[in-house]
């Protein structure tokens, strides 16, 4: 007797059943791939967003720290523009056309303008460095030291969204200068010469500076024999500083995010529009390179209590996420006392 009924005998899988199974498996595979791709793009976006936020905050924190140490702020007038024009240029970090210093408004407050009269997109100031103290003389002598610092936007050929050019935030720093008036105040000729030689050989100083003078009447050369020039340097180009490693002191403040293309945001337009409004305080100007873009600066308050507001908007496109623009805003208000 058979242990099994003939009706219970097994049959093979039909062709139609195999086709249905393959279709189902393909649909599951496609859905899984789409989920994984979407998850990967989401992770890339989140990672880039976090890095963008970190870089923006790092840049704004550095600017705040630097600005609080400033002793002279330059504005959009003949004095400030004269100094700006005399800074040594760098071919690797050209200044964006239409860059403009802010106008100091001692009796005003920060706010949006209906016509751009005081907002800038660059910042130039003199800052104190460590004073030079000479102990090579009979009497210990001390002199104040300064550097010029210039924050500005610089274009670089790198496509971001629909723009073929990106904007970098650049920090340029000059050589050091010693205070002219303090050196000349040493009335003993021999002592003054010895002090100047000490400056020349032990601090690398080549020029003395008169704060608040115009750039064409502010810098006096010194030499290895301790002599101070009797006349200011004509048509003086303020030289770029050199750091301890021998590198020029001009660099991009914001590094590559590593996950896409980052830029200081351009003005919002039909071809470039970020979630953050750009500009927010100034009136946008589309002529030439445009103004002010994603860095806006205002200065208020009296000399003894200046306040500098900096608004910085960064933007990026994440690789693999199409041409959608993302942005992040960082801002600070730094307080300082001018001389």
C-alpha cells in the first residue's frame, strides 16, 4: 500500500510563478536601493550641514577675537580707502571688485538700510601685537607694535550652484611696525640709535608707523645703523607679513568642507538663492561683481566703545544632492576701544 496518495504528489514551479517571483524581488531590490541612496544623501547633507555650521561659527569667532584687539578701525573715507589701496596684493587671493569698507556711525544702531550708506563687505584695522622691550640699553625701553589686518571676499573659479565662481573669506595680515612717536621720544641720539638697531636686528622691524596719519605720511624706514628716515616713505606699499615658517600671512579662513562645494553666499538672485536672505542689511547691487554678498559689516558707537557687527552666510551644494543650495548664517558683535 502506498504511503502517499497520488493527489499529494509534488509538482514543479510554473514559469508564470517564477516570473512573478522575479518581479517581486526586483521591486524589493529597487525599493531597497532607493532607500539606501536616500539615506546616504541625507547623511551627506547632515554631515555637510554640521561642518558648514562649524566652519561658519569658527570663522565668526576668530573675527570677533581679532576685532576686539583692534586699536584703529578704517572706514569708507579718504583715510581708510587710502590704506586699503596701499595694501600689498596677492595673486592667489585677489580682492573681489566692489569690496567696500563700512562707514562708522557713532550715534546710530545696527539695522537694515533702504539705501546703502554705511554697510560694508570688507574690514580693515590696525591691531596691537606684543610690545618690543629692549634691555640692551642702560634704561629698559618699551615700544608698541602694530599690524594691519584686512578681511575681504576673494573670488575663485569653482562652480557653486549656477555660479561658476565661489567666494572665499580671506584674512590678510601685514608686517609688524613699531610706533614712530615712541621711538622719536627717545631724545638721547646714541640711545635712540641703539634702540633702533635692537629693533632692526632682534625684531625684524624695517618701518616705524604713525597711527592716524594718512598712508603716504605714516611710514618711516629705519636701517641697521640705527638711523630713522627724516621723511615718510612715498607711495608706500604696506607689505604682507611673513610667519615663523616663512609663509605669507594671507589665507582663506574657511576650508573645504570635503563633502561638496562651499562658498560665502552670493546675493540672492534668480540663479543663486539660499534659504538665508542675502543681503539682509545692505541694499543689493548687481552691477559688476555685485555688492555686498554674504558678508555684511556695520560699525557703531563712540571711539571708546566701538561695536562691530559681522554677518556671515555660507552656502554649499552637497555632492549627489542635485543643485539645491543650503546655507547657514553666523553673526557676531565685537566691542573694542579705539585710540
